[in-house]
């Protein structure tokens, strides 16, 4: 697959990717590709006239998203194009870049591969939660957190109408396989290999010796209840605060299959990626 219209997203620090952006713009012009970006990206890099602005529906007409950034920027692009069959090809300009397709030292190869469609596609799930009349999508995790100035949270969760845990804690995380290597792993939860049919629930700093992570079936809805009668808890999707769960409120979280498309090099695997990224951090 070759893409004629490519959307560009970059690291929040413009200096990190300034030279790389110039190379992408020049390569797109040479290859006859239309390069687009959100207005904030155009302003950040001074790209007026060189890159066309994306409209209110940032995904309209886009056939490929190219990311020059870390996992946060990659997640932003994956959320934006969830359910739209737009591949996300990422060059790692972050610290870990677990979701990246290539490293920054492979920028020229990455540009060539992304423009010519020389990559495999990995279909990945996301989580969705509904509250306050809206839906929020997360590629990595949906989490609930006690507020900094509040007492510990009192949370319970149920699956298929069976309450499975009720714990005083700092919060709770529901993570996809892709997200299981993030906040969930820090909580002592299990790593789920990409392709495992399930999502994991773990507590943040539980005040209990019996609170254990649980892998939930993809067909089940997770319901989290805030048992406090006075304190709300914050709700985050991929680390971004999206709202609050009111005292005695309930939040439903459901799993959706094959909603995002991640570009990866032929022959890549979760196990190689996991060993390279996390093994490197230990050295």
C-alpha cells in the first residue's frame, strides 16, 4: 500500500524533531506525496505553505500517519485514527518508544518504507469507557486515581455482575496487551503478549495483602465503582485526565478488537521488541 496523503505528528518538543521534519517534508515533495499536519504542528515547525493543514476531522482523507515522537505521541495518533483503518508508522524520538516502528537512526529508511508501503500491519485493540454522555478511547489503559489532596480511594470492580475485589488504594488500571507493559507492569501486573485475547486489571498501591491482578475476557465488561460517599476520583485514558468518577459512581470499561493499525517492520515480533526495549533499560 502506498499512501498519497500522509499526516505528520511530532514530539511535543519541536527541537527534538526539527531536522527530521525538514527531511520528511523534502522527501514528500520529491515523492509527490501530500503531507498534512494539524495546525499546531504547522505552527510549531513553521511549515506554512509546505504542509497542508488538517481540518476539524483530522482523519479525513488521510491514508497514513507518520509520527516522529515517543510513545505519548504515537498513542495520540493511534487514538485519533482508531476504527479508521489508517496505519500509524512511528519513528522513535522518545525514551522507550515501545510502539515505534523504527529508531531515529533509521529515519531515512523509515521515510522510504512508510512512503512505499514496505511494512506489515498489526491490528491492535483498544478500551472504551462511557461516562458523562461521552465515550473515551484508550490504546494502552484506562485508569482511576485518587486526587493528590484526597484520602485513599475506595474502589471495587465487578465482571459479569460478580464483585471480585473491594480495596482501599491509590487507584486502578485496566490495560490492553499493548498497555500491559506500562502502568500495569509498574503495579506488579502481568505482561500480556500482543495477540493475547484479554485485558488486565491491577490496583495502584493497594492497602491489602490479597489484592491481585486479574486478566479479564474480551467479551466481558469491567465495572469499577467508587465506593466513597464524598471523594471523586480522576479518570485517565492513556495517562490523560478525561474526567472524574463521582462518589458512589460506576464506570464501565469494554474491550474492542482490531481498532488500531500499527505499522511494523517485516519479521518484527512482540517478544523481540520486549527484549530489546526493556533489556536495554536494564543495562
